[in-house]
C-alpha cells in the first residue's frame, strides 16, 4: 500500500520529467520572398521591385503540445519606387526582429499545419548606391504585425521542412524625404513567403 501511495505521489513528477525529455525547441533557416503591396495616397504612388532572395532565421520553444513561442530575424533587399510629383528610387535593406505565438491543433500523417501571429520591429535601411536616386534620406524604423500560416513536413524526429505564407502589416516607409515625394501615411502588407528546414533539439 505504501509503495502505491509513493508511486501516485511521484507520478506528476515522472510525467513532467518525461515531457521535459521530449524535443521542445527547434531552430530553422528559410529562404524568404519580399513582396510589398503598392500604396496610393496623398498624390504619391509607392511601388517596389521583386526583392532579392532573403533569409529568415527562427527559434521556437514549445510551451504546450499545441502552442509555441517563436523569435524571428529576417533580412532582405528591395528597391522602393515613388511617383508622381517627383520620381525617385530607394535601395533598401530590410530587417525584421519579431516575436510570435504559434498554434498547431493537429497532425495528419507527417504534416503539421500551424498558424501564427505577433508583433515586430522593422528597419527599412538606406543603401547609398546608384540604385538610390535621392540624397539625404534616413532609415525608417516601424512597429508592425507579422502573421501567417503554413505546414511542417516531418522528415525525421530531428528535421522537418517548413513552407509558410507570412504577411507583415507595417507603415509604408517614407525615408524622411519631402512629404510630397514619399509620404503616403498608409499601412502596407508585405508578403513574405518562406521555405526552409528546421532542426529539433
């Protein structure tokens, strides 16, 4: 009887120890696209080229079997174009630092669908080369909202492939140029699809 009571008393500790031994963390590296949506406001039209192939590095920590916390660092390059009072181009280095909650409700065979959302800080930096047509511009730092959904395909207990659509809602950059040239005062949605590999540990 005493042995059973001791076993029952230790059962929660044993369960917690077993759960702690499961893989609760992963790190991933992904190729990322960069497609800002066009913005029209205040007699300014903001467009962009298709960005260079960017990168997204992520770290996830599994809080419960269905919920994880994720930290991201993203990098890309793009050229923003403005018209129509004065045409100008801005070669931009984009950087992201964000935190998101990730929810995965179920698994189907080796597929693990998920959705996520959070908050981030975004730097639109200036690259002063011949692709930037205006002097005296300043980098913009904005707060935005990342969101998305995708699926992870488990290759092994340690590795999976992730494919995801990410979106970023953020204020359209104006780079502190004269307001009639670049200031839309609007928010834009940046499509940021990614594909990469995650390692669980």
